[in-house]
């Protein structure tokens, strides 16, 4: 009886082991009348063809194309932008990058670079460590250049790190965003011309405080063989600012020389803070060139008198201490003199 029970127990144990082994791994045939081959993660892909043999990934996604599936690799899970559809020229937009670490070791000292090659803008961040089976989301802020042509521009993400073999790896990702010129900039793009052999240098963005003049210097270099006159005008200030030219709107520049025209912008006291755009036109004869400028309107700074108050208090304290010391010295001398006068043994000559 005991032998029978032992035999049954052994049989059940063997069956249990077999069932456990079957639950942990599978075997499939790659074709008709072909032998069964192991499929450890039971995702329908045999181990020798599976890019993640120990993790179920029937879709075999490999975004980087490095032969290692995303399910067991470092991968860029998502790249999104805010705003998601388009951004006006000169405005900032955010790019969010989510990175997954599905490898069996921590990733350290990771460099994440986001750049738009056609616009020559980029941003870089670093991650000290990403644990196994962990994810990190990073936020990058980029700014579309002024007067960029209407187009869909590629946003390229590159994450680079040192793997466990001491090799430098780079994993790419890509998305896009549309840059749309605003009305002022579209006018510049549509109607801009050159003024012969004239170089014009303009400071494109300045901080401008409410009710106070801000100067935008415009440098003109006349490289032609004759004198030229240039007429300046400003558009796009209606309702938020006034303007004037320091030396008038007409500037005559002799041949092969330079001159500077100062444009003064005064934001209205009731205009809300923020970036404001306007267009400066420089005309010589029938030729004209336009520039889009930005005034970053700000509230007038409040004068901080804390330093002066602290300084005054310190001076007062020092004066009081000096007076107390002088008074103490005077009192001590007086007491000593009274004591000396009362002493009968003191002889006076």
C-alpha cells in the first residue's frame, strides 16, 4: 500500500513539474512537418528569431532597428509637443519626451538632445540614472525663429548613453511641428526686397517698460559707389505703443560709410505685459526692406529701497555707539577728577 501511494505521489510530482515547465515556456513549429522549437516567452516567435526571447512581445517592435525589441531595450515611448498642431514664428513650444528602460540594468549618465535641424535650434538635458523597468519624462522648451517660412519641421530626439559593455549607444526618435508666420511676418516674407548693396543690422528684440522709451538701433552700411538716402517707417504699433526716430525718418548715408538710426518705442501704460511685434520698413527709391522686431513689454520695476534703509540703520547704530563711548569716557574722566579733588593727600603746585 505504501509503495502504491509513493508511486502515485511521484507520478503527480512529475506531472506537476511538466505542467510548470510548460507554463513557463512553449514550443512551436516554424512550418509544416518541421520540428518544434523553443519559444520561452510564449509570444508565438521562436527564440532564435525573437528580439526579446524572455519578454512577451508578439509585435516585435524595434523602433531603433538595433535588433533588440523595445520590450527589453531602452526606448523612446513617446514624443509630444505643446501646442500639438502648430506654433507661430517667434513663439516658444514645449517638447515632452518619455524614455523607458526595459533592460536588465540601470542606465546612468544619459544625454537627451532635442533639435530642429532646419531651424538651427536645440535643447539638451541629462539624466543621472534610470532604474530597471522605470521611465522618465523630460520637458524641453524651444523657440521658433522669427519669420521662419510656413512648413512642417522635423523634431529629432537623440538619447545617448554608455551600455554595460562600455560602448556608446545612440537611440533616435522623431516627430514634427508646423511653424506658421503671423500676419506681420507674412508681410515681411511676401514683400521683402533688398536695397542694392546695403547692409542693415537691427537689434530684433528688446525689453520695453510701460511709459518709457526703448531704443532699437538700426545700423546701415552703404557699400555702393554713390550716396543714398533711406526713409524709415513703422507699422504694427496701433493701440499699444508710439514711436519716433531720434534723427528723423530720413537718413542720408555717404558712399562706403555707415550710419545709425535710433528708433524709440514707448509702450502705453495700459498695455498688458508680453511680447509685441511690429515691422520697420527701410526704403531707398523704389527698393524697400522690412524687418520684424519684438518689444517684450514689462511692468516698470519697483525701486527697492531695502538696501538704503539697512545702510541708514547701520550708520545710525554706529553713530549711537560712538556717542555712547564718548559719553562713557567723559563720565569716567569727570568722576576721576572729582575723586582726585576730594583726596586731602593730593598736593597742588
